[in-house]
């Protein structure tokens, strides 16, 4: 039953995309959410070859919409979705580059402590960990976790996930002092 619904979703996405392109043109900003959602859907199904061009088009349209020297949340979100799909496909280096770009745009637009910026920075940290750069990932997470505690609360899922990833990174780096410090902070 669930597989049947997935099979039915694909033609619905195709129809919606065709209608959107016909109504707005091939590079209108209103297509970005549909392209990004459909690309994410296909990526989650493992159809990376079909997902990648949709997500790349979402990035391209968002870049046009943002204009030179400007940033917008569509671009940051499209880059983030493409980064996540690339990670699923196994291209962790490309995923890191895309995540870092999205993070940089959000930092410029919103500031370092804004929740969307922190989430994108977390994505960068996770990619570093995936690539085996535990010290680099830990360095980011040591700043992210306290900021997430402040903005989201200490019991928020993203704060807890960040703290667990930080502990793992510190353990992998054999930084037992850092682990002890983080465990002490978590108990407060």
C-alpha cells in the first residue's frame, strides 16, 4: 500500500511541475519549492540521477532570484537539500561544499546565532564528521551546541543530537578532557 502511494506520487509531481513551468515559465521562483521537494523525494527513493538535476535547477533558479551579492532562504534551502541528497548518494565532499555555501549565505543574511544558520552549520559539522575530520566537526559543534541550547533549549532534539555528535567527535579524536567537559555541561 505504501509502495503504491510512492508510485502514484511520481506522476503527480511530474504533472505539477509541467503545469508550473507552463504557467510561470521554466525559471520562475515559484517552481523552486516544487523542484526541491520533488528532487528530495526522488533522492530519498535512491533515484539520484533523476533527483540531482531537479535540485540543481532549484539552486539555479534561486541564484537568479537572489541576484548578485544577495541571498535568500530559497537558495539556502535548495543548497541544503542538494547537499543532503549528495550525502545520501555518497559524494560527501560535494555535500560538504554545498552545505558550507548554504551556511555562508545564511550567516551573511541572518547572523551567526540565528536558528537557520545554526542548522546549516550543523550540516557542515556532520559532513566533516562523515569525512573523518573529527576535530573540524567538533570545533563547529563546540560553538553550535551552546547556541542551540540558548535558542532551542537544552532538551530540544537538535540540541541533543548536536551534543551526541560532539561527544562522538571528541571520543574519536581521543579528547577525553573535552568529553568530560561536555558531560559536565550536559548535567547542568
